[in-house]
C-alpha cells in the first residue's frame, strides 16, 4: 500500500491541502469542526504529517545542539559524556532532537544545521557565543561563566569544593599546602585558586608563588607537577 499523502487527506476530508496543512501546523487557526474532519481522515488513512514539513511550516527545526568546547575533545569526552547523557534523556522526553558535536567540528559544518538553541559545555570562546547570539539562538553555558555575557550558566560549586578540601587538610594539622591547577576555563581556574588563597589566609597560612602550579588536564602532567612539589627541599 502506498504511503498516504496530504492530497489523500484533502480528498477524504473535503478540504483544501492548505487547510490540512494548517490543521497540523497551526490548529488554533482552524475551526474545530474542520479539525475533526481532517483528523478523522488522517486516522482512517494512517497519515503521519512529515516532521520536516511541520518544521518548515513553523519555521522551526526542533533541534538543540550540545557542543563540547574543549581543545582536542571528542563527543566521547570522559567529563562531558555523562552531562550529555543527562541532556539526551531530557530531550528524549520532548519533541526536540539533540545534535552532539565539538565546537571545533561545528564551526566547520554548521552551515546546514539550523537549531533552536545551543548548550556550550566547557571553555566556549566569546566569538562563538556572539555568533549564536547574532542569529538569535538561545545559549546556555555548562561548566563555565563568560565575562561580558548575561547567560544562564550551569556550574559546579568550584569555590565551595576547594574550601572543603583545604579545610580538611588544615583540620588534620597540615600547614604547608600546595595546589595543582588544571588548565580549564578562566572561570574554573580563578574560582578554585581564589578559594584556595582565601581559606589559607583565613587560617593564617601563607602561600608562596611556587605553591600553586599549573598543569595540563591529564594524569601524566598532574603527576609530573606533583613530583616537582614533593621533591622540593622545603616540601
């Protein structure tokens, strides 16, 4: 059996194809009696309006993008994979389709991807945020705050976490405490470092410049930085 079309529904319901289209795209603009005839005809024919056609009629795509903004990242990134899974579960309960990509890949291929909103996870660059805003696309940031932008931001309690860690070490009697700082977004790094300094000073403890080391976001780099600290004669 051939797949039923809008023309079949039009013939069976006795209304124009334009009315059938309006019934499925903007039903509030169609009289109730007419809607019932169209819906009854569609049900009898097992007709399903095209998702693409509905999107074109409403000038919406029902697509949301989740972009990982992290140098060298893939969509399998260990940290953002679980966050993306949560976004995906939420999207599955709606009519929205979730597109997952890295910011780097997106900028190369985005010309053909019209979206209704975007979630930028990680260190999103200002020019990328501005480009989405120029297109009137709503932006939400995850694990980042961007200076100069008034945007919804979903972030961890970076300062609170550091305060708990340092306070625990101090309560255990330690006084010479150092900190390794991964090269994350400026927001994450500054929030953690400022909290570290604040707790140390509140407890009358000093921090010299070599007591806070930067390292890359991987185990090897962190290990090497930790060994440099532990090998100091004044450790």
